[in-house]
């Protein structure tokens, strides 16, 4: 009897977990994307200046 109850509880729990809705992360705004890309390109430019591009040297 205890085994049957344990199996039923496990099935209910797994069913609830499996059916739980996973919330998607909100899409970043256009301003956030632009700021991130500007920051990336500024960092790349700085690294090129520090290390050189390897061209013409």
C-alpha cells in the first residue's frame, strides 16, 4: 500500500514538473543591443591598438 502511494505521489509530482510552463527571457531592447555592440567594437578597437592587427608589420 505504501509503495502504491509513493508511486502515485511520484507520478503526480513528475506530471506537475513536466507540465510547468517555463518562462522565456524577455527579448533585449534595440537600445540594449546597440549598447552591447558598441561596447564590443570599442573593446576590439582598443585591443587592435594595443596588439596591432598583424597587417602591414
